[in-house]
């Protein structure tokens, strides 16, 4: 075989291998693209980059390509013969094979699909769908018997007959001839087409010259045309030898058949143009050709036997049909006589595959372009959103710094105000201690047990002091605290996310300002003195003149107890009084001397009167020193002592109250700061997510561009295939 001028069948096989390689690449490409689109669809956090319709379209393209690839994996050219029962389909195949391969004739009706293909071995055999076992069939009778004895075979079954290539030159170029049951024996035409026809390269309709095309035959090929775009169909009018009995009408009948078939191919099926349809219609007698060739194979004359008139014309027409399948070496046949069926098969079958491949690549390019555009748009949105998030993060941090300084100043001011208010109110309450002490009422009995119970006065005074302080300070302080907290919340609210804003509530009302005076502890060392003291006695006079503390020091002779910071006046007075007391206690001589001097100066009557008055006054005071007097003395002593001790704790109490306010406001601001920190963390996390999303979108863009470029490369290969095989076929 000359490689520069290959046979049509060989050209078909080479073209199929070439486009098969393209479809292998295309299928792998579409599978990768489908996985890419599916991943993009499943990645919901990227947004509407790819939609489910695109994923389904990619899967549909992959399915179509897989189906086409299965067809292209065949290395042979498949020719399917269809027609009504007993129209001679098997006889046509036998005549082409120049041997009685398939059962035909009276009593032999094909009841299933039979495919005949070549084998390199010397023995013929068959296989069925149910079993891959090689069953030997050396003769037609054995084949007919095998088909008849297999009860599992029906009209939808396939039997593959392998015939030695050495016995048939037609089968040497990977040609498969498929016989079929009659189209009028079943209603399962759709299943026939799906199972046996979708991968056929050429369809041959074997009709009966004694009748016109029937609706069952037309219906079948209409269904084929619906499934396969422009199927390659040829029509054989078999048994044309019967026309010799009507010599006067033979041309008229031939023209009638030809016109009907041309209209069927060009107008009804629209598979070829009207000027091309006539070249696909042949009038033959397969039985005559088979008989002639059998005789020639036996060494007998080819035209011997009972052959009808015009046999040579019918034989030449059959040979003209045959040339479409059998190779003729260059030089033996005029090139213009080499027919077009293999070229037509290349053009029709592969053109449709090429068109589908182009459509698939265009669809994939459209999908990838859409994904690329959607990714770019989404990327722009993510970039803008990330920039907004970064600006907001900077804004929140700046605002929080300024707000923190402002809040600290306000807290400092408020705590100072609270300390001043509490100190002022407490001093005022200390001034009103006499009233508070006087309010206390209880049964008084100057026994030690009763005096201990009477010290409930401390609790009463503390409760009244705390109540008055709360009345004067708490309401205003709490109002100021609520205002400060509300101001913090209102200032922080714009800085947090919506989810956090919903968690910001009104200021808590559970805070109460407490005044821990600890008056009981302050007055723990208080000692009452309710013993009788004459108002004109030495002790009373010294106490009234010097004060309680100085009098005690003077009367006890504790000069060394004087403080270095005492005034000069107090030191002199204490020294004089101490001297007088000391003189009195040492001797009574001084008294007698003084008494004598006074006696001589004023007379005894004045002295007696003075002593009498002094005694009466002493007696009066002693008689009026009752329990009520003792109670008043106790209250007065407690009031003076409590006032003294409370004045000492005014700074501590006011500072404690201000610290309570400081802690409350600081804790509120700290909680709000944590909310802001949470929002900042959310912003930072969102920025990281957006950055990751942008990177993924950029990756999707790169991949979509790569897939689109790959689709363009495959289109270039398809264009090269089209230029070499399809356009050359024209």
C-alpha cells in the first residue's frame, strides 16, 4: 500500500485515530475543568463565582465527550444494514464478502443483530453478549444452527461473527458489516438506535425493488436522523432482476423509485442535497451477484447459470456500490471513479464530532470566561471590602485612643466631685450629731449590763449618718454614674459590629454607693464617765478652764505628757494649777493660813454665807444628778467623742466612695473596651479571610485563564484536523 496515496478505508482509520487523540485530550481537559468548576461551585465563601448550571454544563460536556470517545475507540468502520424482513440484507452482505457467510435464502430469517468483522486467524468463530466464548462456525449451516439453537437470542441481541481476513479482502481494512432483523418485526426502534446505531459510520437501507419505501423503513431512519446529525445513508433497491419481466416499464419504475428516494434523502431526512442523493441510490440483485461470484470461485463462468437479462448492468451497479468499500490500487482505476463513501464517512461522521468538539470548547470557553469575569468582579469587591475594613480598623483604634483619654479625664473629674460631695455631706452630718444622738431613745439604767445594751446608740447614729449621706449624695452620684456610663456606651456603639451592638445594654442599676463609716470600730475605745462631778469642785474648775485632756494631765501631775507643740499659755496655766493642787495635797496649813487671812478681811458672816451657798449648790447638784442627767451626760460624751473620731475619717470615707465610683466606671469602660477589642478581632479576622479569599479568587482567575487557553489550543488542533481531513474531503 502506497503511504502517499492510502485507500479510502485506510484514510478513514487514520482520520479516526487523529481525532481520537484530540478527543482523548479534550476529555481529560473537560474532566479537569469540570472538577475545577465543581470546586468553585462548592466553595460558597467565595460568592457567586460559579453556578450550578455551569457545573451541570461541564458535566454534560464530559458525558458527551465520553460517549464520542467510546465511539472513536473503535478502529474499524461500521456499516449497518437495515430494511424490512426478507429484503435481502444478509444476501447483500454475503455478495460483498464474496462468500456465504451469513445464513440467507428460504427458511433463514435474521432474528438478531449480526456483525461480521475480520480476524487474523484462519478459523471463523462467533461470540454472543451473554458469553465471550469462541464458538467455531466453519460453514453457514453451522452458523445458522448455532443461531437457531440459542434460545437467549432475540431481536435486541448481538452476535459477533469473526471471519478470516484471508478469505475476504473487504474485511482487511477494519470494516464491520452489521446485519439486522427486519424493521417491521419490532416496536423497539429507539432501543435499537441507542444500542447499535449511534456508533455506525454508514447506514445502508436495503429495499425491495418490487415495492416502494414503506413507512416502517422511513420511521426508522427518521428516528436515526433525530439522534445522529446527517447520518450517512445509502439505499439499495434489491431484487431489481424482477424488473426484466416488465421491460416496457423498467425505466419508468426505476425513475419512480429514484425520485422517491431522492426526496426521502434530501427533503425528508435532509442528509444530502438533491444533486448528491442520486449517487447514493443503487438498483441491484444481490442474489445474482452472490451466485455469480460463487460460481467464479468454483472455477465456473461468472455469467453461467440462470441469470436474468441485464445481469451485467446490475453487476456493474453493484460493483460501483462496492468500490466505496474496497481498495483499488493506483493505476488500475481512474481516480475519478473512486467513490466517495469513505470520504463521505470521514466528512459526515467526523465533521459532526468536530462540530460537537468546537461547540464544547466554545461552551467551556464561555464558562471559563464567565468564571474569570465573576472572579474578577468578586475580587474587586473583596479588595474594596478589605480596604474598608482596614480603614474602619484604623478608625476604631484611633477613636478608642481618644475615647480612652476622654473617659479617664471624666472619671477623674467625677471621682473628685464624689469625694468632695461625700466629705461635705459627712462634715454637715457631724455638725448635726447632737440631733441624731438626741433622737435615740432607750430605757436607761446606769448598771454595767444596761450600759452595754445602751451602746446600740452607736448603731443608731451610724444608720442615720449613712441614710442621710445616701439621701444627700447617692442620688446625684448614681445619676452622674449613669450619665457617664451612657456616654461611654454611646461613644463605643459606633465602633463595634452590629452583632456586638446588640449585646450592648443600658447601664446596670445594681450599683449602690456604700458608706462604710465603721463607727462601732471608731468608738470601740469610748469610755463613758457618768460619775457625779460638782460643777465648782477643783476637778470641774480645772477641766472647765483647761479642757478635759489638759485637766487630766494637770490633775495627774503628768507634766512630762505635755506635747512639744502645745501653746505657751497652756503650759503656764497647767503649771499654776498643778502647783496649787500639789500645795493643797501636801499640807492643810496653807488652807488655814488663807482661811485666816480671808476671815480677818471679810468677816465670818460672809464666809459662812459663802460656805452655805456653796453647800446648798453642792446639795442641789447632788440631788439633781438622776438617771436622766446621767443619760444626757452619756450622750454628750458620745457625741463629742464620735464627732472627734468622724472628723478624722472624713478623708478616708470620701476617698472610699470615690474609689467605688472609679471602680464602677473603670469596669464599665473595661467591658466596653473588651467589646471593642472583640470587634477589632472580628475586623482583623475578616481582613484575613478577605485576603485568603482574594488569593483564592486570583487562583481561580489563573486557572480559568489556563483552561481557556487550553481550549483554544484544542480548537487549533480541531482546525488542523478539519483542514486536513474534512476540507480535503470536499
